[in-house]
C-alpha cells in the first residue's frame, strides 16, 4: 500500500487530497494523510456568516475564464451552487486625485480596444491617449529573448507611464498584492507577451483575439445569440463550500489538523514526516502544498539547492477588512463593483469591493457589504498595526473616497501573512530550476500558489497535477 503525505491543507492540498481519494475509491492501493498547521482545513478559503451576510475572509470568487475551476466544483457535486458575478452592474473606478473615475468601456485589463470611450475618459491625459493610438500601429520587434521584463516596463513601453500608475499597478495590487515594478510580465501576463511577439501591438492583438473568440462561439452556437459569461464565478454559500464538500469525502482519519509539520527526512527510500504533535510517520511520497518558503525550510536537509530556490520566492501579506452597513447609509456610494487606489494617492485601502453589488445575495436587500484590501507588497508594516488603527484608517478612507460616514453594523478584519507568492523578475526561470531539482528527488511533488498561477483554479490544478504525478509514478 502506497502512503502519501500532503503537507498543507489549503486549496492546493485539498485538491490533491480529493484526487487521491477518488483514485483510492476507484481501487488504487493507497493511503494518505493531510497535515495542516491550522485547526481547520481550507487555508485562505474562509467564509463566515455574520449579521445575515456572507463574508469572505479570503478569495471571494475566481475568474470564469479558468473553466477548470468550475469543472472542479461540478465534480464535487456543487454544480447547482455555482453563481456568476452581477456583471450588468459592473463598473470599477480608479481613484485619481481624490475622485473616482470609472474604468472606461473598451479597456481590456489594461489594453485599449475601443476608440470613443477611451477618447472621452478623464482617466488619462491627452498625451497618454495619443500614445495609446500610436501603440495600435506598433509592429513586432525583435527583443533580447532572455530579458525578463517587469510588468511596469512592458506596459510603459506600450502605453506610457500613466497606464502603469493608474491601471497596471492598482490592478496587480488588487490581484497579487503585488507591484507592477517588481512582477515579471512573462509570469503574470504571459498572454500579453505572446501577443506582443505575434502582433507587436497589444491593442491589435487583443482585438484579433476577441474576433477569434466570437467566431468560435458563433460556430459552436449556430445562429443563436451568444450570452457573455460573467467575469467572476463563485459559490452560492461562499468559497468555503469547496472545503465543506471535500472534507467529509476524505478517508476517515486522513485529516490531521492543528498539527504543524516540523521536519521531513528521507531514509532507505522512505519519507519521514515529523509533526509537532505525535510521532514521525513513514510515507512513500510527499506533496508539499504549503508556501514555498515553508517548503524550502522543510527540505533543507534533503536538497540544499532546492531549499534555497524555494526560499527565494518572495511573498506579500495583506489584510481584508469587511464592513456591514444598512443600505441607507451607503446612499453616497456610486453604482458598481468597487474601486482601485493607485499608490500615488497615498491611501491605506488598495482595493474596495461593493460586495452587495458584485454578488447581491451576499447581503439582505436592505444591507450593504464593503470589503477592503490593504497591505500588499512593500507594506508589511501594516500587518502589525493594532486592529483599531486599521479600522480607523479604513473608515477614514471610505468617508473621504465614497462618503460613508455611518458606523458599520459590524466590521471584521482578517490578516493574511505571507499568503500571496510574488512572481518577480526571473520567476519562470526559477520555477524551471525548482522543477529540475525536484524531479531528481523520488516521491516529491510541489503544489501551491508559488509556481504557475496564484488564483484558486490554478491552485486546484497544481494540487491535481501533483497527486496525478504520484499516482502515475506507481504505474511505471
Ligand atoms: C486575501 C486573499 C484574497 C484572494 N482573493 C482571490 C480571489 O478572489 N480569487 C482567486 O482566484 N484567488 C484569490 N486569492 C488567491 C488564492 O486564494 C490563493 O492563492 C490560494 O487559495 C492558495 O491556496 P494554497 O493551498 O496554495 O495556499 P494556502 O491556502 O495558504 O494553504 C497553505 C496551507 O499550508 C499550511 N501550512 C503552512 N505551513 C505548514 C506546516 N509546516 N505544516 C502543516 N501545514 C502548514 C497553512 O496553514 C495553510 O493552511 C486570494 C488570496 C488571498 C490571501
């Protein structure tokens, strides 16, 4: 009987565990255990019900485009629980000199694709708009193939510094808790890098990609009108439904919560996993589904170079603050999903979601939920501030930006220390080196948000891939 240890019980670890469980139920001779430091499984997937509202402490949804996320949810029997974001009310604002300016229609992520709305938006200066127009005619250029540019460098080359400051940086702060000046374009915007190689201009590339998508969709649907998919997908009862569906399906006794792994060793072809409580256990293989730096520390005695590479992947920390209000106290809040705040505005809040608009059923009709994201790359100090100081800063920003003066009915604060891996310059080369070093250690797999995707669907895929690789190992 093959024994597999999964270290870390977040999205990645649970997805690995359910993949192993299905193989076991299908007759594979295996046994597995999930070691999790926290008293519960799920990692950053945490949903709470507070004052009749559904409060997401970590991720609130995932990109619909990453359809394997929904496939995973369906395979868990939760297909009827999938919901889409309320895109008919999707407006996102950027704070510019203290005022909220809507992101104009026709900006796809940070690429202008429509002339009229871009020309009329006050989000950019005329100088910037002229630059966008010129970009459309950019031809593919041969570039030094080995140089890994940052997102800021790449976006500035195409659209100028205003696009970096007003859009690229705040968007990446919202998604990665990161900074455009540090994140690698090849790692976080691979589609853009490919488009640039093919078309030169990103605007032309984006328009071509859209045409192609529409053609494929039409061909698939005959003459029927193709309904656009919502941008974000979530679960009716919150992201934690994933955890609640997986945990009871795991083999009895497999979940070892509240038990941090403190050492990992190898001897005579076997792995020894030593938890903080209880005796070390012997396994045939290990899936490290915990942050890369923690995995690196555990692997120090097994492979010094692998351990070093893993520990070089940096992480950012963040705080999510969720405030519940009576709807009447939100009269001054503009319609839409929320806003992003460029660094130059010098605010505590990096991004804010009006949850009751994005996912209306998450608050009763007469209530509103406002979710703020603070901290991020280079802002570690915020994590150590007392709760009261953070809440006061958030309330001050909300008062000054969207005019909310009322005391919230409730406020909750969630600290996420070192939870978001940062794909900085050189990330993809580092991941390749990690892969090579890992591949020579028998029975070792790595999963998590540190390698090839930070979002929930990416972590699901990495857990599945790690488990499948070990199952396939057994076959050869
Ligand atoms: C605030 C926030 C908001 C986000 N929003 C979104 C979103 O809206 N959409 C989206 O797609 N993605 C979002 N993400 C990203 C995504 O949720 C995460 O990348 C993903 O869930 C990480 O899963 P994981 O299993 O790799 O890591 P984690 O969830 O961090 O799990 C790792 C686990 O390992 C455990 N562990 C660590 N060390 C040990 C040890 N020595 N022994 C045992 N256990 C250990 C930890 O306790 C933890 O539970 C968000 C992330 C954060 C933090």
